[in-house]
C-alpha cells in the first residue's frame, strides 16, 4: 500500500460513497440543516477545474413560487421528451424524473459568464468548463451520500427559459437542477436500472488498450 494512502476504513468509505450514490427522485420534506448545506457547497467548491477557472455558480432557490415555475419548465420538457421518444413514450411518462416540489433544497448549477476569457486547458477543448462543473456536482453528490442525503440531477429543461426565469447573464449557462434532501431510503440499484429502462455496461465493453476497440 502507498505511504500516501488513507486507512483501510477510510478507503472503504470513499468507495462505498461512490458505489451507493444514487440519482434520487423521492424525498422527505424535512429541512436540511444550514451547516450541512454549507459543507456540501464547500465540497462542490473544492472540485478540480481546468486552468483553475472554477466556472461553477450555484443559485439556491428559496421562493416557493419560483420553485413551482421551475417545476413547470421541467414538466413541459418532460412531455416534449416523451413525444420525441416515440414507442418508449409511455414507459418514460411512467418514470419519476424529478423531486423538485418535495426536496428540502433546490439548487441550480450553472456555468459562469465570460468563460471565453479562460484559455488555459480550453483552447482546443472549450467544453472543459462543463467537465469542471460536473466535477463540482459529483463532489456534492458523494458528500451528500456520505451525509445520508439524496441528490438528484435534473436536466429536463429549456436552458434559455431557465436563464430568463433566474435573470442570469446572457453568456452564462444553467447545466443542472439539483434536488437535495433527506430520503426514506436509497435505491438498491440506479433507478433507471431498477425500472428496466437501461442497464450498466460491462467495464470490459468500455475499456480499450492502445487503440479504439
């Protein structure tokens, strides 16, 4: 074992959080303690970012009326997505895809404005700002699981409509609606796998050596 490694118990806890993390849709109405919310936000803020650009911005939604409007945007996109799915439309509409009205905290994760000023690490791969924000969300997700809280990433929304609703700068970009809250229990398997929507690929099918395939 490396001299820089954590203890066996600490290593096991890290892997446990990874394997037991779930994209949650069912929440209890209990409030989240302010200190715990701050811990989760700090975990997100300590994520790695390309060129140390730290492109993440988080908007905490505390107005019930605004939460309702965000839910309406998601519901609109849910219907349009179902229509686009064709023969899988009914199966999709039977899925619970968000917990916006039930979760204890609602956050919008977004990319900052004026990102074109950041060149380091993005000259040929400008989407690295999205990768950096995704790392911040994953940090929060794992920390939430360790704290016993559920988090759900909702991407069913029209970005421009959400930007207008939240008075965001024209060159910013909302990437995720995050439902965060207490849960009765975590899903035994990812919900979409549990509902027979999809299954996890075998590692061997996505791992190549030296060239593609």
